[in-house]
């Protein structure tokens, strides 16, 4: 949000205040930046410090290639410049002049350094709250302003750099559908393994169940798998957007009476609009009763497992079935350390929440080999028998709430080997069985895709950088900001909440009521006029470039704002600015 009076240097402060001239802050950033290789760190220092205060390069042995990179990446302002970079003229160079072209090392290093300069300038600028969130142009304006045609001949590198700047200029500065399809695929295979060879003609009519507030990917998956969208039954939700268990059981019995076969229930942990968490324990009991695969779509809400304060909302993914005093000692070490468990067990990322004499234990599957124990970081063993598994599969998208770069989506399956059996095709020309290393590392035959990015590396690297405590602080900060917004507007003139009570997630849903509508009776005319308010304010936000807030209708509720907070760099001042900006842009409607 482009709130005035704050800047990059106020990152992490609650009131948005900060001293942009603070040399200690800048120097700390430069010490971090120095750890980058190839001179990139010094470039970032120059942007953060200003050239006059740029620290000297660290001394020591420098590999020849790194030294060459630094030499090429000139930042001097001498005229004329005699450094190697001055001899590179992009107007006469094309991609074919870069490596592996003969004599391509100098232009390649220079070009890549200039690309990095563009990216680093964009990164620093994106933290400046005085800049626009979006430099909005209508599509026809962009089409007229730039030449987007693809030609037979390549453009020169000078033009390519301009395209890089243009792309970033018009980017929006804001913060697993296939995983849910995997759940349907594997649940179907588990119940009818013959479907893999014989297809849907060999199985009865299958029925899946999910809430009316669930993600559209369930129906899309049913269409892709030949199950059909009519075979996805939407279960009623309460006023907070949570699935109603009694309606789920009623619809299951109806399907069975018609001769259909219920094969999957997909509960949601963090719905897209309301951020609601379905009652997972009650859903799990129903699935166990009727022997139905229970899937939990925690794409949006799964990140709350990182927070000791909020992870109880996912209770039901797994729960302890012995008295609390038998498990607390074993859990405490796991909770504090975030230790990975080994085998067909679960790594506990949370403490417990008392429910009578039973503790709800929230866990996440981490590894693959079968064992019967949890092993704590201090060597103590936590018996797997203490845990009763509830969900058969879980979708978790770290690229959402946890801020991992796109794409990073996890699909977690309780039964080892089931995904492999469902998807493998024994392609011996790719997945040879006589390799000299452990074949369990060949995961390609488990998935529908063959060649893929190692998306989990991004999560691993960020986890190493932030630690479990860093993710916890991230989650807690975002939830706190959402509560701050809710507390301000719940009783503020001109605002109405879409549902009563504090939101479960960072989704804050509300209507802004312009002065012209505040005295009208709550009737069809008022609703019709109110439905036009959010779209107009959103359009004005985009044109001014000050902030971006989503809106949508849902059921019988007309267009309302849905503010979702997933960036822990936001502050209370940003929230205050958002409210003031909505009022400024909507007061004349």
C-alpha cells in the first residue's frame, strides 16, 4: 500500500515510523548484501546507501571468474570510461552474442549484471510506500504504447533490457489447484484400483463432497478425471462459511440410497473468501463412519500450523487419543524445535489444545520411510500409537500465506506408496531399477508431470533462512493486522461486516456504505446500489495506484470487500491508510 509518511526503512515498525537516514540500519543491510556473490551485494549496497557511502569490497582470495564479473560490472562515473563495460554496446548485440558464443564471456557478464541492476532497483523501489501499488493502464493503452508484435528476427540486447524494465514497471506489487485433483485421483484409485487400467466404465457412479464455499478446483478436478462436475455435491455452510456436518451426513446418505458411491470428502482449512476453517474433527468422524477418504484443502490455512497461537484451527488433521499427560512431555521438544519425524509418522509443528482430557495435536507429514516412532531432537522417542490419523491427504501451499515464491504447493498423503502405485507407469527408459543409488529419490513416477522444477527447494531455503520461529512471527503478525483492521471497522460509521465475529484467518470481509446509502432501508433498492460501490472504489484504487483490495459477491450477498493480509511488512499505519483511502474514494457514491 502506498501510504504516505512511511518508507522502506520503517519495515517491521508498528507505527510506520523510521529513520531513512539511519546509517546503522543501512550498514546492517549492507553487511547482509555483502554475502551475495559476483558483486551483486555491492550493487545492492550502492542502492541502499547511495554511492558516496558504499562500503569497500571485502578483501581476500577471489576466484578469477568472480573477479572478472566485478571488473565488468562498472559503477564508475568517469568520462571517458576505460573499463571493459564501456566497450560493450548492446545496440549491436543479440542473444547469439552471449555465451556459449565465441568471445561471449564479457557481454554475457555485463548483460546479466545490468539485468540484476534492474531487478535490484525494482526490489528497493517496491519497498517505498510512496510509490504506486500499480501503474494502471487500460489494455488498449498498453497495446498502443508499446510494440508487442513478435518478429522473425531477434531484437538487440538494448531493447531486451527496456522490455525488462517495462515488465517490472507495470507489475502489481502485491504479495494448488492440481493438489486437490491429486486427492480425487488417489482416493478413486484407493477405492477402485482397476480404474487405472479400465477407466471410469469399470466403476460405479462416484460422488465427492465439499462445502459450498470451497475452491473451484474440486469441480475442475472432477471434470478432468472424468468424474463430472455433477458428481461434486456442495454441502451447506453456516453464516461463518464453515461446512455443516449434519448436512454432509444427510447428503452422503442420499447418495448411497441412489446407488452412488461416496468416495471423497474435501474439507477446507481456510476458505478463499471468508478464510473459514471447516469443523475437521466432526468431518473426520463422518468420514470414518462411512469409510470415505478425507481430504483437507489447507492451501490457504495450512501455514497456521507454524503458529502456536493459531494452529488449533486445523485441529482434526490429526489428534491424540490418549490423555494429555501421556503425550505432553513427548510433544514439547518437537514443538519447540520443529523437529522432523522419520517414517510413517508426522512431524509436530505445534503444541496442544486441551479438549476435556484429550489433546488436539496438529501435525504435518514430513518423510517417507515406514517406522513406528517419532524421534525428538534430544533422542527421545514418541510412540506413533499415541496418534490417531484423521485426514488421508492434505493440500498445503507455502506460496500463499507463508510467502514462498510461486510455485510451491505440497500434497501430503498418509499412506506410503499409494501415490506411486496410482501414478507410476514403469517407464524403464527413464526410471531404471538398477541405478547405483537409492531409488526412493526418483520421485518423478509418483506425479502426473514428468519434468518439474524442484519447488520444495524454495521452501527449504526460506525455512533455513527464517527458521520455524520466523514463519511463526510472519503468521502471527498477519493475523494481528487482520484483527486490528476488524477492530477498527466493526463499529465504525460507514462499514458493515459481512458476518459477525472476529475472522478466523486474515480475510476481513466488509461493505463500505457511502453517506448516500446510510439512511436507506435495507431493501432490494439499497442492495442494488450497494453492489455497485465496491467495483467503483476498486477501479479508482487501480487508477490512482494507491492500494489494491479484492471484492466479490457470494451467495445472496452483494459485492463486498475482502481484505487479505499476507505481507508481514505491512503496519498499522498501512491499515489506517487503507480505511481512509476507501472513504476518500467512495464518499461521493
